[in-house]
C-alpha cells in the first residue's frame, strides 16, 4: 500500500481518499448489474424475457448457449402509440435442444411469448407433469407471481371445473385432414367442414374456452383462452391465452385490460346480419393469384351452414363495439378459398369488411400490416453494456482524481520564492 502510494506520489490521506472513492464506485457498479429476483420495471426487456423463460416456463437456461438475436421498439398505430418492445432469443442446447423465442413487452410489461422448438425438446429445470391441466395451473400460478396480475388466480381456479378426460374426448372430434388458418373455428375432415368442438366454462364476466385439435400433420394443439365478456358479448381483444403443442408450451398472450368498451347495444339480429352478409357476398369478386397474375373466379355459396358470431371489435383506437362476423361457405373449394367472411357493426348495421376465407390467408385481423418499427439489433446483453459503462466511468473518475491529487501535491510542495534581503 505504502509503495503504491509512493509510486503515485500521493500522501497517505490522498491515497486513502482515492481508495474509498474507488471502492464506493465498484459497489455502485455491482448494484447496477445485479439482476433482482422479482419482476421489476427497472429490468430491461431482454432480462424480463429471460426471467419469464426461467421462472414461468421453467427452461433451464444453464443448459443453453443464449444469444440475443434482436431487440427493437415500435409504436403500433392500432394501440394508439403505446410502446411495444420486441425481444428475440436463440437458445442452443447442442444436439439435445434448440429453441427460438419471441417476446413482446407493452409499456414494459410482457404480454406475449412464443416458443418454437427447432430441435429436440426443451430442457427444463424441473420435471414436468404429463397432465395438461396440472401443467397449465402451475404455469398460471408462476405467471401470476412473475407479473403481479392477481386476476390470474380466478382464471386458474376455473380450471378446477374441467376434467382432463374431457380434453382428450374433444380431440377425437377435432382431427383435421386439411390445413386451416390458425384460430379457425372449423375443421375439415374428409372434405367436410364442421365446427370445432370445445369445452366452455363461464364465471361472472369471464369465459374459458378449451380446444384440442389434431392438425393434418398429426400434431396436437391444446388452447386455453379466457375472454372478458360484457352483457354476454365476448370482448375477444381482452384475453389471456396459453397454448401447447404436443404437450410443450407454445405461446402466452395477455391483453386482458387493453381495450375499453364503447357500447354493447345490439340493434341488428342474427337473421338480419346473415341477410346483409349474403347481399354483400353476391357483390364480391373472388380473385385468385394464378400463373403470375390475379384471376377473377366464379363461385357458388352453399345454402347452409352460415356461421354467425357476435362479439366486440375495435372501431376506434383501443375501444370496442358490438360486431357480427358472418362466415358464408362455398359449395366447394375454389383453389385455396372456401368461403367469404363479412363484418357488420351490430349497433349500426354498417358493413365493415368483406373478404375471402382461404387456407393461405385468414379472416380480418386487427394488426396493421403497414406498421413501421425502428430496429435496434444486437447480440450484447444489457448486463454487458452496464459493466462496460461502469468500468469506463470508474477509470475516468480514477484518472481525474490522480490528476487532481498530483496538481494539488505540486502546489503544496512548491518552494517559496527567495526574496533578497534589503541592504541596511
């Protein structure tokens, strides 16, 4: 210590002062980079995403080489400019497992996570139950702790009213021989289109819908979706959903308190809505992309069935109104198209949309395809950035203190000027 102080040309007091400052700065730097053990607004989005994977999905991140693929922020217009931050991770577990994860955070809160298994299966930190009800309940409880959303408790309790054997039973009725868009309400088996069988549980203003579908690739998809209701109408935008693919977590969506209710008054009956839809469909031109260009295709509508769904839908930013969605089916497939979907405002009777239903496309979506985003890619984690910044700050302050102490030392030891004595 004395030798170091001597080499730096510092007095004992100055050296001790410098040492104390450096220690305090080191402690401060460590406090910045240590990750808290609970969900916190101070955490950056990439850390929140990893915490979700570790604490909720129970992925053992120590078994993976974790790479931050991308991280960017945008402001979707259909959300009125609310901030959304997207985080994408690649998890490489060697020959045993490979995962690709996308998380979305709205105003700093995780509202979506999608997990794609690219190789093997996820490596978990603890054994997983084979009972999908048990898995879902445990998942929801961990998510409640992670997010602090107490309304999840009520949703979790609704699962107590469901028998696991029922979920297996409906799977037998939902085997699909042809591919349909995600979240389709129908299945096609041997060329016959029919409704998906589902389990429904209602409690107060919450409706739980459980589906179990086997797609044309023999892959099982189980979905648990809690929907907010008002006056018996589904607010399909305010939902919490958890999905599993072949028993493995696939996605979480939480938009529970996102939209406001503009009105729930219904002035158009089901029969009136179907008639309005048929009139609109008769004037519709079906265009199919064939041989490098769009071609008009003649079609015939089947007399039955016609699917009519009444729910709430956005007409203004983050505000929903009653809405009829009418699906009219063709008498057969016309290339990829199998019907026409018409959207009608149930309070005014105004036609909102009219478009084809297709295996290559889907029904109306609230996502704006013209959204823009500012992408900020990077593979360095926020923790590394904090460490580099803290180290640079310590180095700069230490250098400044050394310069200051050396200057003050020179000033203090400067010999006094020799003043000649006056002659007597």
